C-alpha cells in the first residue's frame, strides 16, 4: 500500500464519518445549560416583541395577534436543528403576514444559543 493510497483511504473514512454524523441529525456539540439559558434570554429580548417565547411572562408581544409561540414552533415536525440554523441565518422578510417578519441578522453564537433553546423546547414535549 502506498502513502497516496493510505491518505486516500483515511480521507474516505473521515468523509464517511462526517456524512454519517450529518445524516443522523446528531448535533456536532451538545448544548450546555448556559447556552439554552442565553438563548431563552436572547429570544425573549429580540423575538419576544412578536412571539410568545415563554408561557409565563408579564407582558404580551407588541404584535397583535402575535406570531406563533416558540412552544408551537418547536413542535412542528419540520423543525430540525439544521432547518432552524438555515432559517436563522437567512433573511426572514418572506415570513409572516404581509411579509412582516424582521431580519434580525444574528451572529453565529446567537444562532447557536437560539437553536439550543428551541431544541430544548422540542425535547421537553
């Protein structure tokens, strides 16, 4: 076996492992409790103007009627970590009545936190 064949073989193994991980839907990193809490707080501040982020809250969203609650969104079968990451990283302008959803332009760490929070809601049901 030559060095080139060994390198090619290792590349194939690494590529296969990567595809298996991606196909399984298993997140690359398990979110921490701190990430979930940071996502909850961030979503409350940024998304809470239009969505019910938490059921126990002192004030209602400004938008009337509000957008779907996070609890409802988390239970949608099409909501996956990958689909949520894609959505949060894109322009949201095509969403909502009269294409009213704002584009929050989130940083990668904010997306990680919101995804951790939403996936915790999904797992809780």
